[in-house]
C-alpha cells in the first residue's frame, strides 16, 4: 500500500446557486500521509472535504476515496472513513462513552468489539477519567479529543479532519498535533483542512494551497518554500513616513532585482533573488523617496511567503502577525 | 434489516437519554398541557361555557379531547427542533458521515416523538379521569384515540422536520412554529364546537386537519361508539392523505438538505 493513492480527485467542481465554491480541483493523496488543504475561510476547503465524505454532491468531476467512488458508492466510502467535523459536533447531554457507543451502533459493530475499541480510544485521547461525565462539562480541548475519538471509532483507513485545532488554546493545539502525528505513524491517511500556516507547515507531508476554489500550489511545505527561491526582505517604515509607503512600493516594483512586493501594515515584504544584491538598491530607493525605514530584515521564504506568492494576498488580512512564529 | 434496527435503536435511545438528562424540560412538557389547559381553562370557563352548545356534561369533559389533540399538535410541530439543533451544531453531519440509512435518523425521531406523545395523552386522560371524565368507549376507545393521535402526529412531525431542514436559522423556525400553532388551535373545535363559531371561521376550521381529529376523539370520550365510529373512519382517511402529503414534502426537503 506504501505509495498507492488513498484519494484521487479529478476536475471536482461544486457550484452553489451560481457561485463556484470548488473549481476543477484535481489532486491525489498518498496512503499514509498527512495531506493538508490550506486556504482562507471561504476558499472551498470545507466544501471539498464534504464532497469527499459524501455529504455534498459535486456538480461535476469525480473522486475516489479508499477505493470507492463518492458518487456511485457513497455507502462504501462512509464505512471506510472517519470524520472529525469543524464544529464541536458534540451532544452536550450525552457522556463521552455514550457518544462512542452511539457511533459503534451506527457503524454496526458487534457489542464486544465496540466495547474493546471504545476502551482503547478513550485511553488514546486521555479521556478515560471523564468518559462517563456529560459532554457539557468538557473543556474545548476535551471536546476536540472526543471528536477525534469519534472519528477514529470506525478504524478508518482515511481520517478527515476539518480545522482540527480551530479555536483551541496553545497547549491543546500541541496535544492535537501530537495525536495527528501518532495516527500517521499507525498508517492512517489523514486529510485535514486548516487556515493556520504553522499547522500546515509542521504537520502536513504535502499540502494544497486553495484560494477561490482553485489549487494554487501543491507540494510538501519544504518543496513549496524552496520552489519560491530567493529571500524576503521585510521593511517597515517609521510611522511619520507611512504616507510615502505607497510610492516606495511602486518604486521597488520597478527595480530589476525585485521579484514582487506585498504591502503589509506599516511596511512591505519584498521578494528578491538575493538579498545581498538587492539590498543596496532597495535602501537607495527608500532614501531617494525620503522614506525613513524603521527596520529591515531578511529571511528565507516561509509558508506565508509561499501563500502570498501564489494567491497574491495574506491568508488572514485582519491578523497580519498571527502566523509569524 | 438487522443493521437498520441497530441504527434506529441506538438513535432512538439517544433521544430518550437526552430527555432524561433534561429533567426540567421533561417535567414542563408533561405538566404544561394538563395544568394550563385542562385544569386551569377547564375550570375557568366552566361557568362561561354553555352546556347546550357544548353537548357535554361540563366544560372539562368537552375540553379533554381538545387538550389531547393540542398536545399532539405541539409535540408534533416541535418534533423537528432537536434535528434543527443537530443540524446547526454539526452533529447531523457526523451522523450522516456514518454508513447508516439516511432515513434512520428520521425514523428514530418519529418513533421517539410518537412514544412521548402517546405517553402524554395517557397522562392527560388520567388527569381528566380525576376530574370525572370517563371515556365513553373504554380502553378500546383510548387505543383509537392514540391511533388517530399518532396518525396526526406523524404528519405534523414531518412538517416540523421539513422546516428544520429548510430554515436558515432557528429564529425562523420558532417564528413559523408560533405562527402555525395558535391559529390551528383556535381555528379548530378544540376550545369551542364548530357550530358556536362565526360562519367564516367554520369554513376555515373545516380545512384544518386538527378539526377532524378532534371530531373523532371527542365522541370517543363523550358519547360512544355509534357516534364515534364514522367520525373515526373519516379522520383516519383524512389523516392518511395528510400524512402522505407531509411525508412527501419532508422527504423532498430532507433530500435537498442532505444531498
């Protein structure tokens, strides 16, 4: 099974009321890898995921999951996959164990097998001590763990996770990342959507950058970063000179050593072939325009540079610094 | 078949568990109709009601049939609420991503709502008994009351579920619910007999399926078999048509929502 495809997607398209949410997506996911769909909210990641788990019918195109066609054999697909939804899909009145017992019946497991698996999963996600408390007493992180246990109950060959760490505190995020790595080590194929760049970078073996329903780039995080080449110069302007920033950006775009310029609050990111060569002309331009720089730093490309390079914008405009670590 | 039973059993058990954890809500759904309508209104309007018009020994015995059917109405129209919440918090998606028959979720809801409704109807008849209301047709009559009630409830629950699957927000759902239930009660023979209504209201009430159900339940309680049987037969025919329409509509809404 080593590198055989767990998922094959071909020209997948979904149109909702005239709006194209997913636009001719084609990709495949190898068995045993963690595959990420990275993109901003509304990019079409969740719709793609929901087509793959047979909750949404595509307008056109085809997809095969775990050897079964999502349109012709949805029952087979459902019996081979696990799903961890984006919302905390938890019934607050049921206990953790009751959630798993319910799902065991929905997957038609015999009683003995169900009990064995539930005990094992509760141990895996460290929920044994709270298994018989109603879910409304659980913290956000515990609910997420229960979600994951629910997704794993069918012993799936492919596990789909929609924004697995959305809204979690840092500690819970790290723990969830740890589970995801452990699951990959067990040989489970994992497909996850995320709008966190660091999550995609750290966790995914390969990822597809999705924007406006299309795949803009696909590859491993290191391939994507290397593919970008060059460096990024990050300039910031002293507050008094912010009005000259637009002029500076326009002037920098004309320099031959500069590949691209992206504005950010109080400064800009300049992608260059080589920072050594470009730096003098960049500084000279800023001086000439009388634009006083507050700081200047250069770095190798990061995943957010990759994202900007392929989509032309940041993944979340409102929190420009959220994914800098 | 065995798999279906396992699914439906587990899903129905979930509704039962939820109810048993919401003790307050359970208490109020049980107590509300009998306290508010039967005891309170029954005694309040005792003297205002005209025995000649009611054709009943007292207003409570007249009202009993109305309260029974109102309970079916309220339970039925609210029957989709839990599915609405499931839809909103993503639980429904989780259920739908498992290899179950699409219909199992809906069937479990029908089973649960009908069981609770029947139980409540029995409690209401029990309370009415304490006030001296003795069903004229005995146990068999009570069984028929439950049957007609369940037939009515199935259609109502189907409407409610169709709404749950179609509305954009639960605010919409509750507005429509409130808009539907009161006119259905007042434009029926639940509180006053048809012949005590203005002509135009009588006409509207004739188009209200609830009227036909009450007109079958009331003689089962008040008068006896000769009066009741033809009305029960008519109600059953009307209910079969009503259910067929509601089920068809709701299955379309469900398919549209679930893909």
